[in-house]
C-alpha cells in the first residue's frame, strides 16, 4: 500500500514538473495581477519631479495654474461609468464666444501608466484655452486599478464623449486632437495610430469612430521593444511596463510589441508633433516612426529641447516654448 502511494506521488510530481517545462518552453505565462493594488500611486507629481530635477536645473520654476477671465472651466465631468467607477475629465474653453468652431485638444497625463494626475496639466489646458482651443483633461485607469488596454479603452471613450458633446463646447468634430506627456505621450501616439481599430475600443459611449486631427507627443516612447527603449528592466523591481501589462517583456514580447505605436503607424496615421527632451530613451523609436510618416507624406515635426530633463513641459523655462510649438503646429496643419 505504501509503495502504491509513493508511486502515485512520484507520478504526480513528475507530471507537475513536465507541465512546468511545457509552459516554460511554450512561452505561456499567467498574467500577473500583483500590480493591481487599488491604492493610488502618488510617486509622480509635479512637486516630486521638481525636487528631483532641481539639483541639475536650479533655475527651473513650477508653472502655476492660470487665473484668467478669458478661460471658462468645468471640472469633474463624468465621461464614462464602469460599474461603480466614474471616470472624469475637465473642460477648459475660451470664455469669449466665437462663431467659428474651435480645435479641441485632449491632454493626457504621464506617470508610467501607474502614477500621475490629470491636474498636472491644468496650466497647459488653461494656457491653450486662452489661445482659443477647447481643452479636455481626462483621467484614465492606471495599472494600480486595471491592466493594459484599459487605459486605451478609457481614452477612446473620452474621445467619443468629446465628439458627442462637441456642440455644447463649440468644438469642430473634424479637429479633435490628442496631446500627452511621457506615458501620456505614448497613449496619445497609440490613439493616433489606431483610429477605427475596434480591437482597442470599448462599448462606453457607443460604437463611434472619432477621427483624430493631430497628435502632440511630448517625450513619449513609440516602442516598448525598440533597441532604444530601456523599458522592461525588472532586475531591481518590476518596471512600469511590466506592471501595466502584467507580463515581463521576455514573457510576452508580442503584447509589448502590440502596445507600441510604432507597430501600428501607417498611411492613415494622424499628423504628428514631437516635442522632446535631451533624454533620448524617452522617445525610443521616434526616428523609425518618422520614416513611416515620411513614406506616406504625413505632416510631422520634431522640436527638441536638447539640454532639458524629461519633465521639461511642467516647468519654466520650457513651458512657454512648448505652448508656442503646439499652437504653431495646430494652426498650420495642412
């Protein structure tokens, strides 16, 4: 009897290890949900970026919110409800009424798909609104709450909300643009390269394809798998990408590739403005991305702040030139 039990145990143990070997060999891994804590990650804020940057750039200044009678604000508007979760955005529009429909700019915050907050770009939204744009600052589910592609679903829902409510805010539905910084830049680029692709859409706000007039990518990576990319280093701790995807790059390289805007760029991609820092790894894949845009005669411009930190757009002396680059680009799109 004991011999039979031992034999059975040996067989089950052998079967278990064979299964592990098979899974490893086939590249099949269970998606990790360890990053979903449902606790907000506040590690990236304008203040934290300021204190970490100040040593190398002692003359930088945080850009405060603008108080202007020229800008009308509506904060905390729900654009999509998922279960009991209300996703919100804010609207910053010119106070002065215009007979002409206005260009809309949806501004997406950064923070490694895990941290950051839409309030960080209130100054940018306010400043652009003072120049005549209607700006929207949506929140989206971060990796503490939901894995990729939830953020993409949310932002596509935000675009549909803007399109559907365009008349209320005097928005030209043919001129809805997306802008984003860092992780937000990557997401803006992804939106601009996947217009009409139902694979990355959700049912929130209906079945609607929103044309994207232009993309402003502020130091956002174009590829997670490009040789220039440093994303995916898990030697010390799980990388931002690993936490967002639920897989290390080696475990599911196809997913990392699929989430890269460079994978989807093509003849229907929107015009692009790249505004980049002196940190080259933060715009990995940009040159190859530009090659594709040029092949299809798609309008694209690169503006570089050579000696600047990654978080340059949050601070002066770079904030005002950043606004000027965006304004000039959007006013001269062919």
